[in-house]
C-alpha cells in the first residue's frame, strides 16, 4: 500500500509538470490568427489549383478584398493564384495550372463560352457578392455553378470549390447542384 501511494504521487507530479506542455499545442495561435483552427481542417475535400479572376472593379475583387477568399481557399489546402486579366488567365489555363476558375457572376457566361472551345478547360464557379440572391440564379445557365459569398467569411465559396474539385478529381462531370447546395448552407 505504501508503494501504491508513492506511485500515485509520482504520476500526479508528472501530470502536473506536463500540463503546460500539453496546453501549448498551438490552440493559442488559432485564437490570435497565427494558426489554423480545427474547424478549417477537412481532410475529405480534394485539393486543387484555383484561379481567381479579379478584374478591376469586379464584384469578385470586392469579395476577395472584403472576405479574403484567397486566404480562405489556401487554408482549405488549395493552391490559389489571382490574375487580373483574361490574358493572364489564358496563360495559366494553357499551362494546365487551373482546375477551377472563380469569376464574378456577371462575367461567368462570357468566360464559359470562351473556354468551351478548349479540349480541357477548368470548371467555372461564378461568385455572387453584395447582390440579390435571385439575380445570379436567373442569369446563370443550369450548368454553371454559383456561390454566394455573403455569409461566414467566404466559407460557402470554399465548400462549393471543394465539391467541384472533388468531382473533377474523380473524373465526373461537374454537378453544380452540389456546389449550389454547399453555398446555401
């Protein structure tokens, strides 16, 4: 019985000394913005090459500036590039460095018709920001994905992009209903 009490005291002392080390696992960094919170980690989502077409005075540029979409997508594990012209976008696409292109919903139909002539073109996700939710839904064809970048600091855009990348990596045709559903959560 005497040895049991001594062992229990030793275990308690070790736990008491190790407690500060256990609490220093990075949780404070997530609180102050220096790390990635556990809610941002989703290992089930496929990672892809995402290009943001942030032309001057576009709603996607405003969304990226206000919600920092590029950072949110990078936290999700995507490789993200921003371009400010369709010429720069064409260069990335011709090099095969784009799985998904994010564009303002006003420019999505035009860009889709330009990319339709290519043999392998990236999926297009149009981003609606600071607009009536009915406007993009009416203007967009059914085969074009639309994500509202209004809530949760752009997380709905990250979820929509994740669905589209996952479908492309699986070799499936992109089903925008899954992306639209993800953006409405």
